[in-house]
C-alpha cells in the first residue's frame, strides 16, 4: 500500500514537469511580434548557389555566331521576312497597286464597250436598215431548143428593185444572175453592172441570159431532154437566183456603212410555150410574191 501511495505522486510530478500549460508557454515565448503593415509583398531572397570548394568556375562557353535557326548549331539559314516586313511588304503593296490598275482598266474597257453598243443600238433604231426588195415583173423566153446540141435559149426578165430605207442609200456593187431549172441545175447566167439607188426609190432593169453560145458553158444533154419533156406537157418551171454585193450608206451619219452579200431567190416562174415550141411567156399570177432575200 505504501508503495502505491508513493508511486502516484511521482507520476503527477512528472506530468506537470513535462506538459506546460498555455500560460506557461506564453511566459516562456514572450509577447507576439507586431509586423508593420506593408504595401508590397516581402522580398524573398534565395541563398547563392553552392559551389564545390575545389572547383574553379570559368563561366559558360561562348555560343557560336547565330547564322540560322533550329537546334544547335543552327544549321538552317534565317527564314525569309514575312510579307508585312521589309521587301515582302513592298511586294505586297506593289501587287495591290497592279491589281487596282487592272480593275480600273477592266472597268474602263467595259464602259467603252457598253457605250459603243448603246451608240450602235441608237443608230440602228434611228436608221432602221432594211434589205432591198426584188420582184419579177415579166419573163419572155425565145430560141428555146432542147433538141439542139448544145442546148440554146434566151431569157429576157424584167426585175423591179426597191430601196425601202428612208435614210440609207443603196450601192449595188455587182450582181450575178443565174437561171435555174427545177431548183437544181443552172442552165444560164450573166453579170449586172453596178448601180446606185437613193432612199425610198424604185427602178426596173432588164436581165438577159443567153445559153448555148459557148461550149464551155453548155447544158448537159440529159437536162435538156428533161426540159423538153416539161415543154411538151405545157410549161417549164424556172428559178431565178441572184447574188448581190451591196452597201448601205447614211447621208446623216457619214461614217455609217454596212456591206451586204445577199442571196435572192425568185421561184415559181413557170413559162408556158403553148403552140410554139421555141417561144414562151411567164404565167400570169395576180399577186406574185416578192423574191426571198437572205444573207
């Protein structure tokens, strides 16, 4: 019992000595330190690098001269400057100037073309150019001999030509006239001299075609035989074809000139021979149509 009583006080004393209270800690540490207020965070200083005592520091090795880019030792040359620096910027500006000049030229060219087209349309609407009109008035055939070798015939055709334009003159530079049989074969031709026609004017011309006068332009025998058969049946159908080289000129617009190559075709020209085997006249039609004109 005595030993137990003696051991407990010893434990209490040891506990008091080993675990001090908070008041004791404050007395031992002293009052807390009051730091003055700071507008900037405190500067942190790091210790210098530790160098071995026996080592001698000679600094870093000198870098080779930079002559390019990429990993050491810079084997590649410098890249070219960007398009917005130095020569690239000058080239880009020059390119923009050239593109602007090209746009202006294209716009100017389009305007010129539009103005020319509008001018042409205005002149065309003012002058109203039209083709001349051709009309067969009469036809008389003589010396029509299909039994002769070579075949002989003479066509005398009266043609009326009209210039329907009100402000344009008609200059006929030349005409080549063909007499065609059955709309397939040419049996005679001739040339017409140049002529001049004022606006809204009409004129008549006599076209004479002879065939069989020269062996160089002889009609083949089988074509003459076909015409002989049609002649015995009462009539032969001919087609008058004219190739015209003409020019239309304006008296008001002196620079206006239009050259034409016209193809004129006058069909349905039936010649009746009647009792005579050598002479025939054009069959009468009350309202005979004008010749067809095309370019």
